[in-house]
């Protein structure tokens, strides 16, 4: 005879793990089939992902702006604020974070609504500041030797990058602009909560001409057979293109994969083997193809370049930002100012943070030549009041990567500490915003302001007075918050 079960025991005969005959799933399947026939595979698959609760990992994550009745919150009490803009700290203040947003900043006590699950932080007069932003990184390549990158299974590179992403966040860098490399998967994993790391603005593969700064094929791989793709191309690190139509296609591919901006190689580079620093790469028409592809997607193209000729061609092509530019002259920088370009400049010096290349090697000779222009480049940036960003551009060395904050502090060679920290917070936040609607995260970054996203550091000391504090984040960054979530707390 049939046995009747109440709802309490229904799961024993109708386990949740089997939905094959669920009418709602059958209806979903029918809808998907209809979608497949009408709009193509990915639209139909998107319906499945959404219905299965996988929408958060099926595409670029967007920071959540809405609050719920059970929103978590953080209340910082008795902190002095560096807001990312001002040249001095605030008076003792309180800052309330609700969800992932800075809700209230006040000099008096802030009442906390009863429906907020609050975590109270006794600041003790410490400095609350925005999370740091590195606007020129290669998160996939920063900590692994070059030979390993060129020869290892991509799975190993991914594992190393996951560790580097966690280390980057623990150094206080809550956002990065990745200027070339296969970081789409890492970004997706971080956004989905499967790994810990900073927000990533990915460029995807850097686009290079044959023999350009992004061509890492061995000499015995040239000439390349028609339709052949090198290891770096197959892994999404680089894309080789030698006419406008191919540049356009490669740029569109990166945009389709989720690039927030396009990176083009406009001139010679230090770490590449074929190109002296003085060479200009791509034709004007080729570069314009990449620029237009980016603009049509509502974002921009930026270029790797060191020399006046390479940068001037890039400006004529319509790029919005110059990476490096250490060998530029007055006339070129004046043109950048006239056009309103951004300049993401690095404090490259022949010191302990230099990428290690063998003495006497071609790469080392190019490196020394590039170093020789750094002081002049910063003086020109200041002279013409260029919108200047900062990035570390660390490659191939875990020890150098660990000195990310020290590389930032090195800017005091040219700037006051408040100017340095503004560059790595509010200014770099504006550079990230240049991606427009292609920005993968909604909200304002780089500032401590009401309504801004809650990416915050609590510093044990005053970095405006002693910027060397950022050189030792393990000791001095006592709380690290990204997107309203505490990732480090050493004061309880």
C-alpha cells in the first residue's frame, strides 16, 4: 500500500540533488531550446546560468549597490581620514560602511540603524585611507621567471597568479589595471569569491606587430606558417597582428572576452628580444584600427611606448593614454597636454626593484638606456601638468613584486607624500574610470567619500607624514577592506 510522508520527510524520497523530472526544469529546457533557435547558443546558455543561480560567475561582475534589510556594516570610530585628494588628514572622525558603500562620514558619533549587522572598529586615531590602485600591472607574470612563463603549463601560471593576487590585496592594493596577460579567468574567479585578490581591469592579450614588444616567439618559429598561433597567443598573453583588419579583429576579440581597455604595443621594449627601444611599431592605419575598435565599445586604447616618435604616432591614432614614455621630450609631452592624454609613468631606476636581466645582455643595455630618461620624464610630467597615473609594471620576480608599496613610495624623489598617495588613489581611480561602460565595477574608487565604494585601509600611523609606512603593509596596514568586506584585521 502507498505510504504517505509529510513535508518533513519528503526529501528522503525526492532528493534535492535530482531535478531531472522537475517541471520547472523541463520548462527551462524548452525555453533554452527556443532561445538557441532564435538568438544563438550563448543567449540560451545565459538563461540556464541565470536560472541555475550561476549568473554571478558567467560574466563580468558588477559591484552591488543595492542594500537589503540584513546588510552588513562596518563602523570605523576615531579615525583620521586621508580622503584621496586632500593634502592633510581630517580631524578625528567616524565612517559608516553599509554593504559595499561608504554611507556616512561624520565628526560626531554615527547612530547605527537597527537592521545593520555592524562590526565596530576602534580606530585609535589611526589613518583611514582609500585602497591603493596599481594602474600598470601584469598580474599573471609578476612573480614567475620569464623562462617559466614561456615554457610552463598555463595551469602553473594560473596557480602562481592566484597567490600573487592574494599577496597584492594583502599589500593594500584593492584594484589593479592589468596591462597585458590572460587574466580574464583570474578576475572571474576573484569576482565569484573563488579566490582572493584585487579588482581587475583587464586588457587581455597585448596586441603587437611581428617583431614587436609582444612577440615572444623563438627565432626558429619564424617565419610563422599561415594561421599558426604561438604558445603566448594560444594562452591569451599576446596577439600578433600585421595589418589593420587583423589588429581590428584581435582588439574585438579581447573586448568580447571582457577587456576594459585595449593595450597596443607602439614601440620597442626592454623585455622583448627583437626590438630596439628606438623602433616605432605598427603603422598609423594599424593603430587606428585598434583605437576605433575600442572606441566603438565605449572604451579606449593605451600604448606601450618610450620614444617621441612612437608616442606621437599613437597620439595621431587617437589613443587616450601612454604607458611608460621614459624617453619623451618637451615637444611630445606638450602635445600630450594639449590633447588631454593620461600618462601612466613608472619610477624605473637602476636599483633593487629593476627587473633582473644578465649584465651585458641586450635586454640589460636597453634597460639602462630607458632608466636614463626617468628623472626627465617626471619633470616633464610636472612641467606640463599631465594627468599622471602610477603603476609598478613588475615582471618575472617575486621579490620585486613584494615591494609594490616600496616602488610607490619611491615617487617621493619627485613628489610630496600627499601627491604620491593621491596619484595611487584618487588619480588612478579616475584613470580606471576612463573605461566608461566597460568598467567591470560600478561605483567610485580611490576616495573616502560618502557614496564611494568601500575599498579602505586602516594604517597604523600617518602616511602623509611618513610614507615609508606603505613599504611594510604586513606591519602597518592593520585593516584591509575591499568591496565592504574585511580581508585583514589585526586589531580585532
